[in-house]
C-alpha cells in the first residue's frame, strides 16, 4: 500500500514532464561520431555520414519538434557546414601547435588536448544552435563540459584561430564574441554581470578583440565590456569595464616571502 501511494504521488509530480532521458546518451554517441568522422584518418566518410544522418534523425524525433521534412532539411544544412567547420578546426589546431611549447605534433593536439576537443564540439554545436536545434546543441555543449571541464555555450561567436590551454574551469557565455588569435588559459570566465530572465535577448557577455591573451583565472563580465585588440589580461584580474587596445592589465596583490629564522 505504501509503495502504491509513493508511485501515485511520484506520477502526479512527473505529470508535467515529457523528458526522454535517452536523448542524452544518443547525443553523446552522435557527438563522438562527429569527432571521429572529422579527425580519424581511417573513417569511411560515406558510411560515417550515413550513420550520422540516422543518429540525427533519431535525435530529431525527440528534439526537433517540427515536421519531418523541416528536420531533414536541418540535417542537410548542418552537413553543408561541416567542411567549413573542419577548416576552422584545422586552423585552431595549427594555432595551438604554434603557440604551446609543450605540444610536439599536430596529432597530439587532435588526440590529447582537451582545449581543442572543447573548441571542436563548440564549433559543431554552434552550427546546430544557429539552426535552432537548441536542446541538441546544449546537450552537446554539456557533454564537452563534462569531458573537458570547459563550458562554452553554443551561442557564443568565436572566430578562428582560437587557443585554449589546459582548458579546465573556462566559462564562455552565450553572447560572448571572440575575434581571431585570442588565447585563453585555465579558469577564465567570460560571463554576465547579472542574471535575469528578462535579459534573455540582450548581449550579456563580453567582446574580446583580436590578438588578446587572457591568463589563468581572469574574470571578465558584462555585455558592454570590450577587451581591446592586442591586450594582455593578467591572471586573477576582475574586469567589468572596457579595456583599451594594447593594454596590459595586472592584479596588484603583493605576495611576500619571508625566511624563517632557525632557532
């Protein structure tokens, strides 16, 4: 009797929910297949693309919420974007190789860099975001977030080439704009000054102009905040106002070292 009461109560509380939890694992498989198709030299493109189309159609039955013909057209538009996405990602990988002294080969970047993986899934999910596949793009972003520790919203506008080093703890908000040749290190936040639902359709996150380097744990907030080109943002800085071009921003906290006297 007690179990029956619990089941009845749970059913009532779930009555407004129409979630198919399997969409998460389906999206993860689709995401991994995309990465494999683009970067594995042994991937048979005809077969892989056919498999991706089938996976997409299964996902679309749950997430598309549009007539089948419209969902099929979205797949075709997404497929048309894959060559340009791969071109940008090749530029990103080369930029990482050029700028990270710890990198030894382009293969190492593709296979072993969480920052590159995060950028790759961002670029793929961004195209789906632009096609209004918002749930699918969000689930792809969250999968990359879980794998890499890097949270890039699919709506962000990030030019190529782009460099993320170490990756862990980076947050890039939905309306962020990042121009070419920007470098980010671990723990950087490009976020909003305030969180309110009525700001949904406004620019809430910063703009970072070209050739900017942002070091670890810097926090930059606000939709009107612009980091001018050719600037360097030091670690642990907190920025809520625009920074002119060619600036160097540092945290002025002083760290003192004292030597203990031996007794």
